[in-house]
C-alpha cells in the first residue's frame, strides 16, 4: 500500500480550502448575528410544520412519499436542514414536518392546489417561498403575470389561509436571486418590485418575514462570490440552503 505523502503544493491547496471554508463560516455567523433576536415560538406538541413553494423548496423531494419527517420527502434543501435541526432539538414535541414545494410553481399554481396541499394538512406553522418563477417564466415568455398580479393573488391566498386557519403562524420568505448564472440585468428593476410586494403582503398578513435576499447580499458583501451560494443565481448550493435554514430558524424562533 502506498503511504500518504505530503507536499508543499498539497499543503497550500489545503490551506486555501480551509481559508475559503473559514470565510464562509464567518459570513454565516455574521449573518445569524445580524438578525434581530426573537422570542422562541410557542408550539403545541404534535403540530405540523409545512414548507411550501417552488423548486427551491422542493429541492428534489420524493413526491410519492407523503409521510412527515421522512428524509426523501423533505428533499435536499433548507426544509430538510431546518427539519433535522428542529426535530433533534425538540424531540419532546413530536412535531410533524412536511414539504409540499413543487418545482416550477408560481402563485397561481399554489392557488390551484392549496386546499389539498395546505389547508387540509392543518399546519400550525406555514412557510411560503414563492415568486422567482413568477418573473423567470415571464422573462422566458411562458407567463404574462405582472408584479401587481403577483401581489394581489399572493395577498388573496394569504387571506384565504388566515380565514381557514386563524391560529396559524405564517412565515413568508423573501424571494431572492444572486447576480450570476441565469440572472442578468433583464431581471431588474422588476424583481425588486416583486420582492417589495412580497414584503408588503407579508406585513399585511401579519406574517413573520424571513429576509433571504438581505442575508445573501450580506454574505456576498462579506467576501464570497454569488455563485458560492447559488450557482445559477436562483437555486441554492448546499451552502446556500444551509444559510437559508439558519436564517429561517433565527427569525421563526424554533
């Protein structure tokens, strides 16, 4: 068997990798620290936590597996990472975490499946991340919805949800993009308008607001390239999903 041999070039490469990892870890810690402290979320034992959205939430989940807390059903993204941490830290609560994100979805797609994929599940905590496809599909000529259509239909969906589930803890996640990959100048300023509308709708619905765009912007400003967090500018890398999970938990308080 050949023994392990070190070399100056190998050491240099490893040092470079460690330096990159340290920079990313420092950025994530700073981001967590920049969030305002929240009170721990009071949640009853046996409650359902539901993640809704598009491909960012879907993250390759097994849609044929409806069971709560199932690794394949939670996907490979921030819902899985969030669920893993929450379930590990609160075993006494016997929480049920579900992911119902579907790749390609826009607000109208959520509306069409909302009864079965949300209201019938009776979540105590509902997290929604939606909006990037509402502009991306428009830029690709596959959809013609305006920012105002996004705002009004999203607001109507949240009102419907509040009426059906009045005691719900509602969590609205900020739509985000990073300037790399598929994201170029044609996305702006319309994307910023849609993002502002999402925050407006969240406030009107008395929802918790998870500032994903703000946190990714801070991470990039802290020294990491945009594609470190989302290679195509839209879909997060493992580091991006981890940052999202960290941010989500800091805001929601669980």
